[in-house]
C-alpha cells in the first residue's frame, strides 16, 4: 500500500468522524479524499471510483435534505424554527465544547416553537420532530460516507 492510499484512508476515516461529530465537513472530506486519490493515481480505476463517489455524494446530499424536510413538513415544523435552532447552535458550539452544537440547536428550536405556539408544553413535540429530522440527516450522511468509503476500498482492492 502506497502513501497516497494510506493518506486517503485516513482522510476518509476523519471525514466519517466529522459526520458524527460535526467539527469538519465530513461528507465533503470523504469525497475529497477519493478525488485526491484519483488525481494521484491517474488510472481508470481511480476515475471510476471518483465517478461512483460523486454519484453517491450527490444522491446522499439530495436525500439528506429531502427526507428530513418531508418529515418536518408532516410534523408542521416551519423552516424559521429550524433557522432559530441553527442560529443558536453556533454560539452553543463555542460555549459548550463538543455537545454545544446540539444543545444550542435544541434550545433554539424549543424557544422558537414556544414563541410561535405561545405554549411551552406544545413546543416539545415540534422539538422532538426537529431532533428526529436531524438524526435522519446524520444517518443519511453517514450511510453515504460509508458507501463512498466501501466503493473506494473496492477500487483499491481492484487496483
């Protein structure tokens, strides 16, 4: 195994970790690692691996936004509620290491729904729906990253 292949494998692992712990653009890093590997290889198998990774990346991004979005619409959670969650997730990320992003998101969604519905207890179902949607989004992204990693491993085995 050459150094470029080893470095690609490490970058893919870091990208997969970045999906679960959102400190890095995980899926982009996984796809980018395959891109770098293909550019370094300059062989047909590298280009095929990159093409497969690109198709998986595009489908994963599409599913990442469509599936949770549909579930949120079904639950009646408006987009501005998610925006409030995202806005509060940013300072949460810096104020509370590692888990602050999630805490800030939950607080933002809960506060926005409590204001919108004018009822603190009614805000919780929408908050749970938003958390479930985020969970689906992470699972879809992680599944996509694993599929890209597996396709790359298959290309390495065939090379």
